[in-house]
């Protein structure tokens, strides 16, 4: 038997176009978990899954050797996972009220995997911040640019392509 699992997330970010560093200022989420037997535990699972997805979209850049296929980012020195300062400053999670899943165990629904998908809201917010920076630098607002992989420091700086003359004081 299958059933639908719903959720929605909104993210607010701040991006430094010169260094590529970003802060996730606020995330608001609502998740449909069916009948929750332990809401505090469910919210913890949702937060953890969201942070796991946040790492996927912002810091976990996997690099392979083009000849051998060997993973080159296999150590903590060059493979970066989310840490305490990567957690949103204001993180609000709510569970959908009056929800029940007639085909689920005790009326519940899956709750760990869907928030991973909702973490793309941070990637979209970072993309919009980059679009805003590019618009300030004179690029057309509808010009497409590709971000291949996560929104790492390097990718953010390169895609912003900020004109350094904008930051000089005369």
C-alpha cells in the first residue's frame, strides 16, 4: 500500500558574495507525519533529516578521480559535513494537525526522508541570492547559470561573479 507524505519548507539565507560564506537565518517547515505518537521525537527526526539534506546541498562536495573513479574526498580534511554553525539560526518545525494515515502503522507516516527533500529550499534561496548579486553586477536577471554540485564557498563566489570594483572606496 502506498500513501502520500506532504511537507513544505521556506528558507531565508544571507550570502557573502566576496567569501562565499552563507548563513541560514530562518527555516519554517510543516510536515505531515500522520498520527504522531511522540511529537518531540518526530520533530528531532525531521530536524536531523533536514540538516542531512542541508549538507548535501551546501557542503558535501564529492570529487572523483576521472581515470580510476576513486573518491578523492574521503577524509574529514576535504569532505565537509554540516556542523553546529550550519544549523539554521531560527529553525521552526510544525507537524500537520488532525492527520491520520489509515494504511500506516498506528496511523503514522514516514517522517525521516521527506525533510531531506525539503532542504532544497536552502539551495533555492542561495540561488536567488546569487541571482540578486549578479543583477547588482549588471547581469540580466533572466540569464541562466549552472551550479554543478553543492553551493560550496567556491561555487558561490564563482557564480556570483561580483565585480570587485563595486567594493572599492574612492
